[in-house]
C-alpha cells in the first residue's frame, strides 16, 4: 500500500468513527442520543487509535494537515510528499463523512435541528469570539504536536505498538481539557472535509455550512502545529 492510500484510509476511519459518535449522540432516535461529551471524546480518542493503527506502519499516520505541515516546516519531509499527504487526508475525511451520512440515513429527516446536523460533520464554537476561538484551536494543536513529538522521541523509547495508545490518550485529554470552547477540531482535514460533504450531500432540512467560521479550524491548527513543532525542536 502506498503512503497516499494509507493516509486516505487512516483519515477515513478516523472520520467514520469520530463523526459517527457525534451522529450517535446528537441525531434523533439514535440509541446513543444524549449520551454526552464523555462518550464523544472517548470515541474520538479510540477513532485516533484505529486511524493510527491502520496507517501508522506505512505513512506514519499523520491523518492531519497541521501535523504534516509542521513536519515539512521542520525539515522532516519534502513538500511534495506533504502535498500528497494533505490531499489524501482531505479525500479520506470527505469519504468518511459520506459513510457516516449513509450509516445514519433515516435519522437526518427526523432530526429537525439543522445546527445538530451540521455539528455531526464539523466543529462550531460554544461562544462565537474569533480571537478566542483562534487562540483555543492554536493551543489545542500546539499541545497535540508537542505531545506527538514527545511520544515519538527516541529518548522516550515508546515501542511501536504503544504509539497509537499514547496518541489516543493525548487526543482524549485534549478533548476533555480543551474541547469545550470550539469542539477541538485540531485538524483542518477533520473539519473541512466533512464540512464539504455536508455542503454537497442531500441532507433534508440542512443549513448552510457556516463558511464564516470554517477558516478558523483550518488556519488556527496549522499555526498551532507549526508552533508546536518549532518549540519542541528548540527546547527538547
């Protein structure tokens, strides 16, 4: 399998399980309806575990353009390869969102709240404040990239089988600690790919994809990822 396909499939599984749990919690008449934030953050962590397990041994399982760009900025990969990774991540995220739509096909019509339908696919702030929302996503992604760099650092001697577990716990605690203000996108593909899927899919009663906010979970994680990589390389 090529690194392109590994990134595509790993990101696709990430979104199937991550957006899938949000659908389970939010959509009407789902058996998991109203099961809450702990269920969402836990399942997203496990989704990361599966995504890293699927792709890690082939591509390193970036699954996130912010991670890929941070690696490229610090000289860890060629920019041509980075572009290929990002394309694969976006395609995988879009396809994963389409599969979630199919899995919950009868539930879109019985869910009247258009905001909840959009929230299955992408993030939105609890309080809409652009500077604060940007800062929150930068901090979350900074912690993600610093944490991943620490997990992968040879000095820690984490065995290969332990990497998905450590990364999953990292994403879990980011969601629990920092996810409240913006929904912790911390991944441009995770947010933009499904947002595009929401835009094109025939979802009954859907709203606009909130393009006015959509740039924040794309740009802010990239900034946070670059800062995380630069700070880690400078201090550790």
